[in-house]
């Protein structure tokens, strides 16, 4: 599990957890990520999602910064098992913010989710929100058009890109592939007017790319693109209480009836009033 600490509470790091019953999760170590020289990062990092490559290395995303005067491009970073950086993979130029919220990612809304397919030879990312030039930022009233980008890890280059419509009031926070390369996406959002102190809504969708337009290289969407189809797998509204700030997906073992165990983890935002939870969901 990758901490999204921006060097404010400690080093760039990830934690290992173990579980025997998918109910109790125990922390079992930590890896600290460093630059190629083995030194702690001093540059801005905003880590979001991490996966393990077939060679044992880690691949993780940093979503960059869109703040004026502090623009940092989103990237994918490969690190050794002990955390030392090996290489970086650049996103398409039109995803890099210009600091004015008119091009590239909106601040703090870059590649939040990332998964691996094709035996770990391809990485797939999803933006938490729309790119600024593609339309308005997601809000409680408006959905957004978020880009899903595929990268060939041998060349480090993007190969294709699609658009998925994310429901109003939500961001896309995690992406996970099954053994057949089918993609699952987590959406979540906080609604301040729900409950006593606000509540989160969250859903897990299975994605279908058939018929969706490849928009790689398209600087700005027209709004008429054929988007990725979504099929609802699980709605957290069916369970109480609300799920909190869910941001990560990982597979667990198969249940006796053949269904897959999906582990969903929350982000406590380094807030004393929030807790890191692990949800266990059974999916077909």
C-alpha cells in the first residue's frame, strides 16, 4: 500500500500488509523510495498507486502538481524492491499542467489509479479528474470525462488512450486488472450535505473498451467521443456505514464459490478523525 504523503509526514514510502482471513490486516514492513543515488527525495512527489512488476520491481505513480509557480509533471516511476529509483516514464505532453488550470491535469487530480496488464508489460493509468482542456472539473452536479492511458513498459511510451465518464461528485481513485486483462475502476466522492458530517459515496465498475475511441495524441476532446462502457459491480451505498475515503484496490484469494475477493483500502488523509479501513468485497 503506497502512502500518498507529499514529504510532509515522512519519506516517500509503501507499506506491506498481511491477512489470513481478509478481516484483520497486519502491517508487515515498509519500503522507503529514494532517488537513483539512494537518497531521500527532496523534489515534490504525490504518490498515488503502486503495483509489483514481474521482475519484482515496483511501479508507482506520482500525480504531479498544477499549482502556478510549482508545476510538476505527473510520472510513472519504477523502483527496485529496496526502493531505489530506476527510471521514469513521462505522460503525454497535454497531460502536463500549465499552472493556470487551462491545460493538463487539474491540481491534485492526476493519474490516481494504475494497474498492469499483458503479464506486466503494459501499465494503464486513469486520471482522477478530467484534463483542464477537456472540460469542467467534476462536481456534485457535473460528471467528468477522464482519460485512461496505456503505456508499453519496454519502450516507456504511451500506446493508446480512451475516455471514461466518471459520475458527478466523484473522482476515479484506483484501477485494477484481473488475470484476463479486464479492468475494474473505483470511483468515490465526499458529499458534505449527507448525514451529520458528510458521507462518501463509492462504486466499483467493470470497464468495457469495445467501441471506445482511441484519443491518444488528441490535445483536447471534442465531447463527441465514444466513451468506455461501465458496468456496476458494487455500490457501497448498499452497505452501512458509508465506506469513508476509499482509494485503493487489490485482489485477494478466490472464495469457495468461485468469486474473487476484492480488497478496498481507504485513505485517512493524515486526519486524526479518520481511520484506515480495509473493505472486503466479493465480485463475480
